[in-house]
C-alpha cells in the first residue's frame, strides 16, 4: 500500500498534471483514498476532477446529487458520474458501444439524474478531459516553446563545438581553417580571462575568483599580507644589534652610532622580503596555468591531441617567462641592497630618531631605573680601581688630543666643538667618567683590539656580546636608535618591494603571456602543417555524441511543429465550467 501511495504521489505532484479522483458512489466519499491523495497534491482543487462510479449499485431511493453539487467535498472542476460495464456484461462479452448506450439510458431514465444527463457519462468525461488538456496546453504553450527552444539552442551549440561533420583529412585548406579558428578562439578566451572580459554571468562561480581577479587577489591580499607579517627585526635580537655596533667601531671607540652597523643590519633584514616575492611569482604562474585549462573553446574538445598540445605550448611559454621574472625580482633586491639611501624623504633620519627616543624616555621613564642600577653598581666598585681607570682614561685623552693638535690644529678644534655638540656626549656628559669606570676601559679596549685582529666577520655570524663587554646605558640607547632607524628604512623598502614586485610579475609574465599566446600557438602548431592530420583526429566518442545530438535536434524541431499545430487547433466546445462556489454547483440546480 505504501509503494502504491508513493507512486501515485510521484505522478500527481507534477503541477502540470490533471488528477482524476475516482470514487465509488456506494462508499463514503469522505474516506476516499483518491480524494485524500488529490487534496495533498492539489489543496486548492484546481487540478482535480472527481469521477463517481457505480451509480447503478446505490441503494434504491438514494442518489449522489449531493456529491455532484459539491456539498460534501467541493472541487472547482466538479464531479462527473459514469456507469461502467458490470461483471455480468463482461462475462456476456458485451461491446463497449452497448455499454455506452446502456449508460446513457440509465441517466435519462433516472429521476434524479435526468436533468443533468447531458453532463454525465463516459462520453462527456472524454470530451471534458480533451478540452481541459487542450486548454492547458495552450496556457502552457509559451513556456513549453521557450523550454524547447532553449534545449534546441543548447543542442546546436554542442553541435557547433563538435562540428557538423568530421574534418576532411585530405583537404589542407579545410584543416588550416579549422586549426586557425580553434587557436584564435583559445587565445581570445585566454586574453579575455586575464583582462576580466567575456565571462558568462550565468555560469560564473561567485564562490571563487578566477582569471585576472585571482591575480589581483594574490597581489593585494596574499603577497601584501605576507610582507606585512614580516617584522623589521625578523630573527634579530638586541644582542645581535649590539654586536654589530661593536664590530662596526673597530679598534676605536666611537661617540656616535656607527653608520656601518645600520647599513649591515638593514641589508641583512631586506633579504627576508625576497622569498615571499618569489612565492608571489610562482602563485601567479599557477593561476595562469589554471587559466589556460579553463580557456578551452568548445571546438578544442573535439581533438584531444590538439588540446594537449595547446596546453603544453602555453605551459612551456609560462615556464620560459618565469625564469626572467624571478631573476628580475632578485635584481630588485640587489638594487635595494646596493645603496642605502638615508636621504629618502620618508626616512626618519638621525635627528628625528633621537628626538623621538628622548620624548619616549621622558614620557615613560624607561631608562630611569637603568641609571639607578648603574649608580648602585658604581658605589660597589673599589675606589682604587675607579681611580686607576680614570687616570688611565685621562692620560689617553690627553695623548690623543696632543697628537691631534700637533697634526692639524684647526681640525682638532672643529672636532672638539662637534664632540661637545653631539647627542651622545650631551646624553652622557654627566655620567661619562662613571660609565667608563664601570665598563673597565682597559678590558674593553683589549677586547675590541682582539675583535679587530680576528679577521673579517660576516653579518650572518653576528653573535651576542662577549660577557667582558657588558651592557651600558650608552649601548642600550645606541641599540634603540639603530632599531628606530631600521624600522623607518625597512618600512620604506617594504613599500618599494610591495609596489615593484607585482609590476615586475605583470610585465615579465602576465602581460607577455597575454600579448604573445596566439603567436606562440601559431608558431608551434599552425606552422607545423605536417602535423595537422595527427592533431585533428577526432575521438570516437565525439562521433557518437554528434549522432545523438543530431537525433535530439530532429525531435525538438518536430516538437515545435506539433506545438504550432496545437495553437491553430480550435475546440468544438468549451470545457466544463469551473465553479468558484465551494457549496453550490449551479450547473446542477
């Protein structure tokens, strides 16, 4: 029973189907399975026509006029009564014509059905169904024709892609025309996809970007985000910066922050931007490869060997251009490291960096606790060692000053003035003697001399400061100054790279592929005319599909012809009127 019910629901659920709800007159209409199923599929009753059978088997003195008038279960299309052959008629092999005549006499002779006899019987049911079907087809005709025309266009499109007939392998002119047309359409699709043109809105996948939009996403989102995630001090600690400052001083102590240490550290950190730039080029390369596969024109599917050759040619072109693209990106980093332009208008500069740090120190008091620590450490130092250190430092300064005056008196006076006016002297003029005593001047010079005599030291081998060098307030501030300068300059370099790398990729890879893809295909495939017979061989499945589409095309054209005939057909009589009154069937009154 469940299977039968499900099968019935599958058919009656179609909104274009009419439902014949057949119920015996000698049963309770409210419990009719047919009407209950029809009510589920057609709650409004607009597609349901009730059929009442076995009227001749009702008890004497009863009739079904209350059903026909819609007083029990109203239907907008009403009810039609029929009297079929009885089992005795079937056993006697009574003809259908005899049964129809007997049915007609039943309605004409019955006192209750006589007034509506012309609207009863199997003949009237057939006329009503034909009329309803015809009018329904006319109502649905525009949508049906539209659907048929749509299918016809799709079939014709597939036929155009498969070709009306196989390519003549003996006709070189025909082969050349087909080959050039396919290559041109592929190159056009590839170019339009890069530029964001020629896409079909109906088939566009909004969940994923493609073509030129995907390349733009790689530049603006993936590459930019990766660069922003790289810190100016990537894999660089404060101890590394202090060591770089010490190495840049060489054998002589310096009152200024050595510029060489800033340059060495900046060049080291710029290298961290190179790998994301090369990865960006590879990502764009992969996007172009996917784009080549997506740019296949329908005609290319006919010839699998030609399709493979076209994809190979495009991939070879992209491979050739990826190498100079990567080489140019590496050159950009060589150029960036070749000259550290501290005169850049966006660079913070030394004076601004110092002013910024002084403002931060005065605001946060970050160095105050450090100076207190230095003072406490100074008090713990023995008086003899401090005096010895001060005398040694004073003697060295007098000797250096004497030599400088004897050598160039004018220059000596200028240097003295500059020393008094520089930031580091100003910052430490009240603490210079104590800091020198704390550091141990003789041990510091010994270590610096040993570093100077130890040979060249690469940037990558910078190690933490030797314990004997210690950490002074001056070194801490020098480190902060270097970090402020590096943060500013590497921000400028990051902007330059974020701007130049996409331009490089577009020029050497994307634009070249867009402008030269057709020339590459013509040179590698079209000019090799001896290979036309190989590339233009159809797959066996293509021939089978073409035959199937031809048959479908014929059927669709025949359908359009039939639909045209239905439109011209005139109905001899109108269908049974649809009652809008749920409780009154006026045609039975």
